[in-house]
C-alpha cells in the first residue's frame, strides 16, 4: 500500500517533521481523532453538534423527502404533529427566533432591561482594596 508524506511542525522538537502514512494508517488516525474528540466533548456540546448537523441534513433534503423523514419518525403521530405545528404558526404570541433576538438587541441599545441588570450586578459586587500589608479588605462600590 502506497504511503503519503505529510509535513507538520512538531512542538516536541520545535521544527518541521515529516510523517509517512498509508491509507489504512490515515483512516486509523481519523477514527482515533474522532473518538477522542467526541469523548472529550461535554454533553451540551454533543447535543448542539448533532442538532446543527441534523438541521443541515434536513435543510439539504427536497421538501417531499422532509415529509417522508418526518412521517417515518412520527409514524401514527404524524397527523398530530402537523396539527400542533399549524396551531403554533397561527398563534398570536408566536415570534421567530430572529425576531426575539433582534428585539432583545434593540432593548439593550435602548437601555431597556439592561439598566436593571447592570444595577443588580453592581449591587452584588464589591471591590477588594489592597493595603500596604498583604491583607485585603472588601469595600462596597458605593463607598468608593
């Protein structure tokens, strides 16, 4: 099996190194990397990764295949899911995530909600003042 040469900078030797790997070794490296990478991820990161990946997959499908995927997943409950989606889309209080994000950012720039959150944060904080000795004492921000 033919091998390929790859150049990389080694942090151990602090110089450029050459590694030769055949196709099986390169595939083993891929598998080992993925196994370790996933093993070191937190659950919330794994969930986010899978969610993003599945959403991209669903967006790549033609509309009729999206329906087929959903029908296969929900089976007998598919009609109920469709009804729930239609009700949700028609409700008065429904807003898209983008609308909520834009509204929140607008409220921050206008000082809505922001001021009270800053006040609460400042009230909960105190400052450490270093004296000439190595002892520290805490002082409230209001006393500064």
